[in-house]
């Protein structure tokens, strides 16, 4: 979701990549709630973070609650922020409750990326 919003809100010339320490497919609920917000992430892929990505980055943002501790060390020249959202894929309950968790995280990520776009 963050990559989709970054592509929408960041100024021209910035490249947004989404990568993690584990490779998962794009969650269908994430695709659904992003489509509701007018952002198509259906073609995005799950990528593993590596040293090349980190070394070429201006800023690394970790999103999930435990990502700050589990993410590889970033090079000293790379800025790093942790936003600490709960992983909506771990939400339990009815389908409506799970979608509500995705919408809540989507809206939080959207707000943070809009703020980031104004800072850079």
C-alpha cells in the first residue's frame, strides 16, 4: 500500500520501492482497499530487501510493528523512519472486520506519505 501511495504523492524524480525481509504475494484485501482509494497496486510484486536497494536509497521507511527490529541495518548515509502500523494481514474476525483493518492502515499510510511528500 505504501508503494502505491508513494507513487501517487511523491514528487517526480523519486522512485518508490516496497521490499521486506520476507517475500509474500500482494494481499488481495490490500488490492481491494487501495482500489477504493483510486490506487491500483494489483501489478506490484513482493520483493526482498538487499544491500543494493539499501545502498541506493535516500530514505527507508519501516511500516509494520516489528519491522524496526527485524529490518537490516541501513547504511549511515540513508535516512530511516519507522511508522509502526499493525500488520493488517494478521487481523482476525469477519471479512468486514479484516477489511476494516486494511482500511485503517491504508488511511494511516496515506496520511504519512502525504506528510512525507510535503517534507522532501
